C-alpha cells in the first residue's frame, strides 16, 4: 500500500468562507504533479452517512462531465485515505485513482464499508480572486463594499451564461450560486463547488427540465450578478459567507420568494440592465439563458462590445478608453499598495521616526478609498 505522505502533504483548512455540509477543504501539495491543490475530504462525523458518500460520487461524475469547460475548476485526483484519527488526514494509507473516475466509482462500496474516507483534489484558485473577497471592501468587513466595473461584470455575466448553456446542454444544472464559489481575476470566470449541482434526467420531462434551467439562471442573477454589480448580498445587504446547506432543498430556500432586486442605489448602473434582471426574475417570466444572453449582448454593444450587434465608432472608442483607464487604475493601486509596504517596513526598522508612521497612515487611508477591489 502507498502512504499518504508519498502522494500528498496536507496542510490547513482553506474553506472558512465556503464551508460545505459534506466535506472540509485543506491546502495540500500533490507530489505527483508538483502543484498545490484544494484537498476536499469527507467530514469524519459523516463517515456512515450514505447520502454524503453518494454526494461524492455525484460530484466526481459532474466534474468529469464538465471537465473541458474553461470556467470549471479542474480536477487533479480522486481517491481514499485510511486516517480516521484526524479531521485533517496526516498519515495512514492512500488509494490515489489519478483522476480515473471508473476506478474511483468501483472502489467506493468496499472503501465505504472498510472505514476509508473519499477525497477529491482540485485545482487551487487564488483566494484574493473570490468574488466574496473582492466585494468585501477595503476594510475587509463589508462596511464600504466594492462593486466590479460594469465592463468586467458584463464580461463575467456573459461568460457565466455561456457556462450555463454548455452545462445545460450536458444535462447539468449548477445551482450553487454564491459569491464564495465564483472567482474573477479581471478577465476569466472560474467556478468551484458542485455540492448542490445535479444531473437532469429524461424522466423529469422536458417541461420540468426547462424550468430547472431557468431557475439556474435566476439563482445566478440573485446570488452572483447582484453582488458583482452592487457589492451587496441580495438578501442580507452585506458580504457574509452563506451557511452550508444540508440539502439542495435547503439551498433553494435562500432564493424562494425573491422576484425583484433593488438597484436604486446604483445610480451609475445602466437602467436597462437592472430592468432586464428584474424582468427575468418575475415568476411569469419565460426568459431563458439564451434570451438573457442575447439581451446582454445587445446592451454590451451599446458600450462598444463586438458581440454580433451594431456598434457605433464612438462607443467602440469609449470602451477602449475605459479599458485603458481600468488598466492604469489597477497599476496605480498596486503602486500605492507597494508604497504602503515600504512605509510599513521603514516604521519597523526605525520606530523612533514619526515620518514613516505618518506616511503609512495617510497612504493606508488613500488606499482604503480606492475605486477597484
């Protein structure tokens, strides 16, 4: 048998802002590939819960079904560990399936009865790119929330719709729409966590499956796009991580009864965009992902995007200026951040000099008033 330490060095928890009901997630080094990974391991207290084992099986199949979609987090490895003495495994044996789903599925019955725990190792995404962290604001507690620039939110929204269309074409609904599951580095959308995602099956019927796809869109509008546009959670008006659901139904309850989002405080938001989102959320709305994406593209064209609709030269030129301005602004913010660090180091090296303290304090105040997350 192979020891855990031969395949992984397992570190500390990294799931504080995205707790799952079935598993904990730690940082780990995967020695085979040489990369750091997010190591998702079954909770010890749920070792005998067949429902949770089934969730691991479903999630592994979902990851396999969506593995080639650019937005989906990449799977590195599946397997089982024997250490039941520590919540974070630190020893014992390991069965690494090296990403072979068939082996993982075949091993599951005997490992479940034999006292092992399943794990899934996933690509590790930068914590600073979590939409929840981006929205929390300069002070980190949401008192002055950040919103993403409209240029970036339009890109995020269109990429998310394209992801949903691809997932739905493969009979998968994502559903798990939380800002802590969305990663945005400025240009490319990335998604984690398939805890409440599920497969659509023919026995549900075309009407039910179509309704589930529309529900997936509406959950995305409430759980992701609203906080991206406003910096605020659609229900709680701040950026707190959401409790882990005990079942998909529990998660759905968060969205029940919501048919209107308040954009009144966003005076610089395109009015048509807020109207489009709220029209889609109406219980009687039949706006599908395809239709919503088409409307988004029409709005984007008015802001200079080349997305298949007529674009004026003025809008095209204005967008280029906005893109250059955002680039310059990010560079300026990074330079200011570096300046703060220099003043902080000077203060540590020579505490008797009050100038370093003054410069650090004033640079910090300036940095907290920055425009972009």
